[in-house]
């Protein structure tokens, strides 16, 4: 059973992902009747200056539906850095696709971003283990933080599972025949204030049981190295440090609960916090 101090620290990781109070200082962004994001007033005014299809009101920003195909042009004109990777724009995480927007502009526009995370689980005689990645030191976001075996955003036109298979091969040399055995176990929503802006994320978490002889290989440089950790070590590091990337904490806490490493009254509190 985890101690009260460990539970408190795990709850703090969850709370850290829910720091945005919306709308707060931001203005809801609408495209026709669709509420697609949130804008800080200075950016809203800048967008209105570069396009007559953006109208700033007292309590919302209205984008003409005809401007939806040109969201990336608006972002570039407003001086928002981009990453040359489009994500789908939806009103809700599983709603119909309304447009595409560069991944780098999602936080500025407050648009929902969808991601996938994979728990790479190895069942050994001495207990369950998971593969832990260490993010490359030159990563723009969260360099050097501990991460999952596979994790990434869902690009425009991809389903979450298709994105998982793509990331598995690119990040860890995990062949599709093996990665395709992953099963969806949980989904998490959070609104978070970050240095890059507002993160309104929907994370889909998957479990994959891996053979003991599988060794991941960091192919694309996103991850510096992989290590196989017993879940007991994951719990210890997760509950006493901030070494894991913020959203990885949510997925690992859920895994620890499902694997029975977090029990007692604190387990119910953690479950409720994950859903909140």
C-alpha cells in the first residue's frame, strides 16, 4: 500500500495537468456554431488585424467558416511558430474533423490535441516491468524527461491506433505485427497551462504485453535510450520526483492502479482524480 505522502505526490502530478481555468483570460474561439478553441485577447486582436474573417467580440472570437481551410495561414501571419505537422481540428476529441492546424499552433489557438501513449509491459518472474524511455536532450519540449516506450500526437488524417503503430516503428523499432496487439485501456482529458500555451489534450493509453527478448531501439532520435524498470521502481520515482513527463504520470498512475500497486483509500481518490 502506498503511503499518504506518496498518494499526495501522485495527486499533485494529476493536479498539475489541470491548471487551466477556462475561459479565464481567454476568449472562446468559434467557427460558425462550432467552439474550437480559446484565444488570449492580444492574439485575437492580432488575428483580426491580419484577416477580416476574424471578429473579436466582448465574450468570444468568431471565425468565418470560410476561413477554416486557412487556419495555418492565419497562424503564420500572426507570427505563431509552426512545426510542419498538421493535426485535425475538432470541437470535441472524437467529433467530426472541421479543419487542420499545425501542431505548433495548437496551444496558441487552444485547440484540442489528441495523443497516444503505450505501456510496454514485460511479465517477469520477479514481477511486472515496463519499458521507460528518456527523452532526448535536444527535444524542444520536456528534454531529458522520462517517457513511455511509445508516445506521440495523432497527425491529421490518422486514427489514434494508426498513429500508435506509426510511432511504435519510428520511435522504438517496434514492428507492426507486435504493436498491433496493443489494447486501449484508458483515455484522459486535461486543460493545462504550459510554457507553449494552453494544452487541451485527449490522451489514449494502450497496454502491450511484450516478450522478454524484445529490446527497443531509439530509431528517430526522439528518445535517447530505453530501460526496463520494475513497476515498483516506477512507483518510487513517480511518487518522489518530477522526472517523468507530465502526461506520462497520468498513464502510469492508471497502470499502477490496475496492476494493484496502489491500494487502500488513496487508490479510490486517485481514480476519481484521473477521471476529473
